[in-house]
């Protein structure tokens, strides 16, 4: 479709092309876009209002909750609860699943989110984002159940992220390719700017936090040494959404490995790794935990962590060779 098409028009066109697919999400995606506009408006002036800094409490992960973590969580909850599409919501910022209140109609999907990714960067004006993932619920009762949320990434029906950077973008997939929309603040519309994104099969960027090198497994150590000897260059912003988005458009590999101190790494499976893995695969990329496809990992708990290797397929395969051969010799 032509650049500049509005998100609403694109969704309707997709609905015609794939009946019974994105049509289910038009209302939901429109509300996600609305939440993105509200958050973008706040993030873009965060330095001017009392929304920076810590809220003085810790979340289930033992991490300081930024005021903006709380704010973005509330914006998504308020915007999505009334849509009638959802039975429940899970969030990095909430210990347990949230049932849609009975005053609202309950729908057949569940929504999972990292409402603000890269929050430690917000005070220094580095890009941050929101990541989301949608599943069709498995249960049929009035209330959503944990089983509705603990599904492998392969079952996702929609995944995406918002990135609040030099511009605000919404990037999503419903299983029919990956499409990017850029917010035109002048008219308050997300306009098609990147249709059918495909990640380069191999590239020169590698993204990893090298300060943990002494804790890495031999496989990761040796892969990074191999990358350095080759034609690669390091790029690491410390916001997963920003690092992923750059690598999606330019190609590259992002690794947040497990290590001797934290064997499962830092990133969460359900609302960071699985949604980005769905997007990566739909953009002809690849995502794993170093051994198994990220999309096949069956979650055991809501906030479980997982090592993440994601990006250009040839680079990810190369990294997996080192990580499986050296770390998990059969
Ligand atoms: P969040 O802000 O949602 O907690 O996510 C932060 C994540 C991710 O965005 C980023 O890539 C990673 O933490 C950075 O971790 P390190 O500082 O350990 O590299
Ligand atoms: Mn995050
Ligand atoms: Mn977060």
C-alpha cells in the first residue's frame, strides 16, 4: 500500500486480504495505537513534568519502578480494558494476571505487555518502548486463567512494539508480515512508513552488554571473539526495543545470554522475548535461547526469564553453533 496510508485504512485492507485475521484486532490495534499516542506525548516532555525518576517502590523483579513504568502501565490498562476484546491482561509491572472488570464485556484474547522497556534510559533521553503480545484464550469460563497466558510464542495471534525515539513508531505483525507506522504528531495519526519489513539475512552489527563478559559461557565468549575478528561492529543502547528495531531495519544480532550468575539471563519470555521473536520470524529473521526456537518454549511462569539470541538468521545460526557446540556438546 502507498506510504502514508493510515493505520486504520491498512488494517481494513489487511482484513479484506486475510478474512478472520486482522479484523479481530482492528479495535484492539486502534486502542494500542491510542495508548502509544498518549505515552509518546508524555515521554516527549518527560523532562518538563514530574514523571521522571523512581516511584520509590520495587516490582516483582526487585527492580526500582520508574514513575513512567507505572504511568505507561496505567495508560494501557485504561485504554484496553473497555475494548470488549480481552479477558485479561498481564504486565511486567503487575505481579499477577488482571481480570477485565465485569462492567466491561470480556473478549476472547489475552494481552501481555512490557509497558515501558528500557526505562532506565528515560531520564537521559534515549529511546524507550512498549512491547505487547496477544493470544487467543484457551479457557472458556468468565475469568481468564493462567493457562491463557502461559502459551508458547507460536500461538501468538499478534505481537508488536511502540518505540518512542526521534519519532514514535508502531511495528506489529498478525502473522502476515511485519509493518511499521510512524506517528505524525501534527495530525495524531500513525502513517504507514515501513511495509513488509524484512531483516537482512546477515549483517555487521552485534549487540550485547560486554560488561558481563567474564560471566559468559565459553560458547558466548568464543562467538563474540569470532564476531570481533570478522567485520562486525558493536551497537548497544541498553533499550531492547531500540536495539531490536535498529537491527530489524539494518540487520544484526542481539544477544542477552544467560551467564554463570543468571543462567536464564535478564529478559522476560512472555512480554519481551516471545513477541520480538514473532516479529523477527515474520521478518524472515530468527530467535532462540541459543538452543531452541524462542517460539517453541512453553512458559512455566508469568515472569520467567530466558536467554535471547535474535536477529539476522545467518548471524543467529552462527551464534547458536558456538553456544550449542561448546556449551551443550551432545
Ligand atoms: P525494562 O526497562 O523493561 O526492565 O527492560 C530493560 C532491559 C532491556 O530493555 C535492555 O536491553 C536490558 O534491560 C538492558 O540490561 P543491561 O543494563 O543489563 O544491559
Ligand atoms: Mn523490558
Ligand atoms: Mn519494562
